[in-house]
């Protein structure tokens, strides 16, 4: 016959396990369905400070208009401005009107034929004709100077019609350019 103590000793561990299970089951909170949970009111955060207005982007400076030198050509013994020369002077006038800080210099030239005095006078008439046309296009006469080179500064060194036609010209250049650097 088993003794009371041995039976009790065997049943104690089982009772202890049963009590532990009951205690665990009772100590866990009962889950609340999600629909029944109420959100906890959170304090409203202070409004963010207003963003600093971006600095206005500086507009790039307008491109500097270049005044391109121009040569206009004349017929033999003439100071009349032809259609091609008028077109070239109109383009130059547009450039010069945007650059009021730049003056113009017009250098009249002749071919080698004729006397020195005659060629100086004809070259001056050619330079003056170009100046008058630019003034009619709206440029201030005070911005334009003229000079007569006569036959003293030929562009083409030959003694033929092609060279002479190249030398019958007026060069219109920005006043800061070196004399004689105008191109056709």
C-alpha cells in the first residue's frame, strides 16, 4: 500500500502545474476589439515657421551686342550709297543703337587714280555720305566722326580694276578699333 506521503508527493507537481496554468490564463488582459479602441488625443504640433521666400534669381545680364566693322563700296568717281551699302549700314545702325557707349569712325578711301587733292575730297564725300545715311537711320551725328584717307591707305596693292574697286570704300568701325581692320 502506498503511503499517504508518497501519493501526495506525486500529486503536488501536477497540482502545481494546474495552478500555474490557471494563474497564467487569468493574468493576461482580455483583448479589446479594434473598433472599440478610442484614439488618444495628441497635442497639435505648432505650425511650422513660414518658409523664407527664395531670393529672386538674378537675371543674367543681357548679352553685349558687338558692333561689327563694315566696309561699303562705291562706283568709280562716286559718293552715292548703293543698295548693298545701305543694307550693311542698316545692320550696323541696329547694333550701334543698342550700344550707345560706342562711337563710330568712318574712314573714306579712294583708288590710286586721280590727284591727291581730288582723292582726299572724294574720300571725304564718301565718308560724309555714310555718316548722313546713319544719321537718317537715327544715330546721333555727335557719335560719328569721319576722316579722309584719300588714296593713302589702299587695302589692295594692285594696279587693276579689281584692286581699284576694293580701294573705293568707306570703312565704318567702332571708334575703339584700330584703323584699317574693317572687313568686307
